[in-house]
C-alpha cells in the first residue's frame, strides 16, 4: 500500500461544492488501495477576511492572538471535508496542527516546524481512515498555537510526507503543473513532466508561485517527491524530484521572470576598500534584501555602485542611501523602478556550453538592452527595461526550443 499526502489549497476548497469534489477525489485515491493523508488550507479569501478583522481591532495585532485567530480558517475546512467524506461513506478523521501534534518554534506568524509526532496519524491510517490535517499551523512546546506564514500549507504537507515516509506528496492547485514559463505571457509554454528541486527553487524565487520556496527547500532536504496537479482537471501534473532522477536534463528547463524589481545606483563614490560594505551595510541592517550587484570603476578613481532590491523596498532604500551618499561624498543616487529580471533556468547548464551566448544573442536581435547580468550554476539572469518583459520572455522561450511541439 502506497502512502500519499495530498494538499488542497484555498481555491480547491473555496466552496461547499468544491469541498465535495475534493472528497470524491480523495475517496477514489483511497479506494485504489492507498493510505491517504490530506492537508487543506482555509477556504479561498478566509485568511484575508480574518486578517482584516484583526486589523480593524488593532493596527498591530498581538502575534500570539493573531495566530489563534488565523488558525481557525483551516479548522473550518478540515471539519467540512471530514463531513463530506463521511457523507459518501468514507471513514475519516480530522486533526488540527495541535492535535497531530506539529511542534514549531515560537516565532508567531512565521513559525518553523521542529518536530512532527506521527503516531496518531499512523494509528488512524491503520484502521482504514483518511486523515485530514489542518495546514499552515502548529503548536509550541508551551501549547501556544502558531502559524507558518503565507503558503504554510505546502510546507505542512511536505513536512508530513517526510515525517511519515510517504511515497509522494501531491500538491493540488488551480494549474495542471509547472510550465516552461508563464502561459499568460507565452501561450506556447509547455507543461514540464518533471523538474528538479534546484530548478523549482530558482523559479519559485523568481516569481513562479505555484510552490512556495520553503516547501521546495523542505522537500529537497528530505528527498520527498512532490507532484503538482490540478484540482479541476485530470492529468499527470509535474513531478519535482532529485536531479539524479531527472534523466538527461535539457539545457534550459524554463524562463522565469520577476516584476518586483528596482535598481539603485550610487554614482561616483571613491574606489577604496570597504566601499561596498559602507553602501550595503545600512541596507542590510534595514532588513532589505539585495540581489544583483554591479560595480564600474572609472579612471578617476571613482566607482558607480549599482544593485537591485525588491520594488516594495525601493523607497526605504533610497531614503537610507541619501545619508550614506552624503557621508561618502558620492555625486548622486539614482533609482529606477521600471525594470524586470528575466532568467534562463536549467540544471543542464552544468554540462552544456554556450547558454549565455545564446541568451545574449537572442536579446540583441530584438534590440533589448541588458543592464545587469547575474549567473549561478543553473541560472543566468538579466535585468532589462520593464517594457521589454513579454518580448524577452517569448524570445528566450523560442531561442531555447521550449515551446509546445519542440524537441528538447
């Protein structure tokens, strides 16, 4: 008997009709001879509704009480799904995070899982029950309810799969798998049969939000195969797995992009040791993440120092650098929020030469100017003007033969 962990997000359980449909899908999986553990999110929009009520009471809600409130969304869903399964003759039992228990640290609203005691779940499975677990939540050693942050239900599902030694973790969403790029930008995007954990991490960090980054990291660390499937259509989905299981990897698996980018240039600062720390130290102290960095040294002993931050951090970063620039004697601080980052991602880059040349040549043919470049072992990213985003994605998708019907 295979043990399967299934996770259904808020859209998948967004109404009574959809909860009934989930119950039918779960029962079918169970009747095929599998042990099934189901992790569910709150119904679509419910967490936002609860958060709005909390903010109506206080602009800064107490984190412990906020967790106690937000966790109720999943409690409603597990009970309704349990009732739906019972109504079709399927034995089932629901558990909150505390009832499992899923033990976490005490960082309210962004807790991390420390331990899962799987005995109660295993006992229920042995009696033929489907086990339903509330995602997104846990409990501290002191007995306080915690939540895992946005997307925490994915993390709950993968962590349970790891703790129980499940054969696979199935993540059901409103899409039928991972695509070579966003089909809304490139209609010829192709669903991938499989993708490595490393590639999925890169694509998730660049805005492909089908899976949350934390859940992918968890799956990679504990070697949990994850399959992304549609809640609303049948199909094989996409398997996220270890690189050694990826067969002959193509040169590039996907084109990812991020619109949440802004560029800052500190103009004409002295070229001396410690200048990077003098600029980026205060940025880091403000908990602002820096991504791509570029430094150009002129003959006059001055340097232009350019880096990117998330667009929602741009205003704070510019304010901080005003004081820094004056202290360093910089000529100016320039900012640009009309940029994007486009990346070619693929573990096949390790064994294929010429990826960068293909990428840069394709963009040059379309007269798309590259402002910054960043590389890693399995990714090449370029920063370009935002107005060229869709053209760049389609161009690179075609250049690497990723469209439907192309050989890879």
